C-alpha cells in the first residue's frame, strides 16, 4: 500500500484531497472515514484501489474531515467493472475536504490519546493498536494495514488470567469486508466469510491487572449480529479490550514500595539514573526493628543511607508515618556494612529488599499510593 495524496490548499486551514492514481483504468474508493472524524498525522483517511495496487489518502498533520465528495465516489462505484478510462482527476473530482486542527488540551504526555499501530510481524504487538487512556489504562484493538477499515469479527475469547507482557490476551475470528461483497446479502457472502476466516490474537503490552471487553461489541454480538454471529467493526476506531496495568511495586524518589496486606516492603530503586550510573552501593546507616519514623519530624533518623560511587550520599527519608517491623539481614549486617553490596546491584527488587514497615496511618498512606497510581509512579 502506498500513500500518495494530492493536497490543494483552500485557505483558512482547509484542504482538498485527491489521489493521483485516478489515471488508471480502474479506480475505486474502497473505504473512507466519516465526516467529523479527527485523524492524526500520517493515519489513513481513505483506502483506494486501482487494477494493480492499493493506495491510501493521508496528510502529515492532524485534521478533521468536514466534507466527502459522495457523488464522485458513487459514480466510481457505478462504473466498476465497466469499460471506461478515467484520464485523471478533474478540478472538481476531489475525494474529501479536511480542516487542520491542533488540540491544546491534554498537555501531559501520559494523559494524551495516542494510538500505536504495530504491523511488523516480529513486534510484540503484531496487528494490535494501543490507545493510552492513562499511564495505567489502555484500549487495545486489531489493526492490519492490508485490511479495509472495516472487517467482520466473532467468537471473542479471553485466553487466561494474570496475563504477562507479550502473552496472548484474547483470540477471535475475522474476515475482510470486501467491497465487492458488501451489497450481497445472500448466502454466497456468508459462505465466503466462513471459507476465508482467520484467527487473530491481541497481545499484552505489559503485565495486566484487569481485562474487560468493549461493551458495545458485546451488545452488538448479542442483540444485532450478522448471520453466523459476525459483527462488523472498524479496525481503527472500535477497540476490543480495555486493559489495566498490574502494579508490581510503586516508585518514588530513591524508593520502591510493594504492598503486602497491612505491611509494605521497601527497597532501593536502582533504576533511577543517578544510582544506576554510580553503582556499587555501600550500606551505611539503617534504622532497626521497632523504630517509629514520621515524615514531618526532621529530627528523626533517616530510614537508611547509602554511599555510591558518586559525589552524593543516597538518603532514604520517610514519606509516610511508619514503624519498622523487619529488616533484611542479608544487607544490614556487620560484614556487609560499608562494603559494596552485590544484592543491591543484581537483585534490588527481589532478595535485595531493605525493610518491611507498617504504616501508622493506613488510610492516608492508601490515598498517597492512589495518587501515585494516577500519576503512573509504578512498575
């Protein structure tokens, strides 16, 4: 498929689009997005077809479709299969008109809508698009650059629980919505779909906590299915699953925190830029079991201090009121103190944990973690 669009500037951020492939003997506009649709730069606005290749209409800026030249498209469809030759577009034979738009809301990247269409067969998310809703929440849909914008799907199945990154989340059957069959409601069309159906999968872009189906698709399948339970969906608009990231631990400052019932396991986040570039770590000071520390009391000892191969001491000050109930004796022992700690370098999020603490104000602490969750401060 190629993208080769003729663009005519009408002024006031209005543009008229057509396709130079129209000089071919056969030319069809197979699919086109509807009026009102907002399209990102580089994304397809329309799929076209000649006797020897497919072509797509796109522009390199975000735009909104404001008008479609439906009479021209209908004329092309009426001439399909007939002996005619289109000598190239006339001035009036445009396909659609768009208006450049530039949304200024959603200034923060993790709240901005972003759709990634991964189509290379070696990528993790082959044939999957992902729409980031928040740092922890995404929509997933099925996309294939060689399919029309609409295709038939059915038989959605969730493939398991506790899905890990790169694993298959769900499976479904699909078949292309061929233009030549769109008006054919006979058994021939549905026999064609059955004969040419394929199985597709959606893959996990990260470890998943919760999975839910698109309610619209479920209702469509239940109350308004096509023959043989097929559903017609748009492969760029209709998401299939809504997925939520699984939290392994929260990150803040030099810390990582893992919630374990009424307790919290605490460790040193060696993924931070400063520590990762100044390893190894030397444990210096720690607070023993039974110590109560409060985040507003600056006279208290820090939770721990470390020396690294840099110019700054890493000091773990408390971020919430807590009591230390357990320490990791593999780190806090006489032979390890003031010496390079291999565990902190090789397994800081596992065997290299530092403390288990009990929050003194559980409700306030839960709210703090909820705020971190919204901001995406977790792994």
